[in-house]
């Protein structure tokens, strides 16, 4: 059985769970992808990736609920030298189904 690594949610679902964008804590950003944390049910932390097209206002943001494994991989990724971070970030976003080519 394949484990779900990221689940796309609607803006309404995101707002219902978090209470709104003002209630999430930004952890990391890269090229229009924002990794955020929020308090979830029973005090458990929930992690989200919000993808905004920074230069195109007509495109609605996309919201993803991600696993703590994603957060760990991002943490390991940013410890590498700058030129490797871009390649690693692309690989992780593709692997989790957040970025599709």
C-alpha cells in the first residue's frame, strides 16, 4: 500500500482547519512555495505547503497538507550548499506530487 505524502485541499478546507492564513506560522519559502505550520486537532501540528504564483494574480493559490516527513526532508535540503538546494527542492516537490511537470 502506497503512503499518501501530500494531499491537496481547497482554500475553504484550509481556512476551516487553520482559521485562516493569519493563524499559520511560516517556516520556509522557496520560489512561490511556502511551508507553514498550524496547530491542528488535539494540539497536533499540521504542516501545509501553499503555492502562490507570485507574478500572476489570476491564478488561485494551491494548498497542500503534508506529512512531517516532508518537513524533515526540507530541513535536510536547506543544509546543502545553495546551488544544490534548487535541485533538491524540485525533486522533493515532484516526489510528493505538489509540483507536476
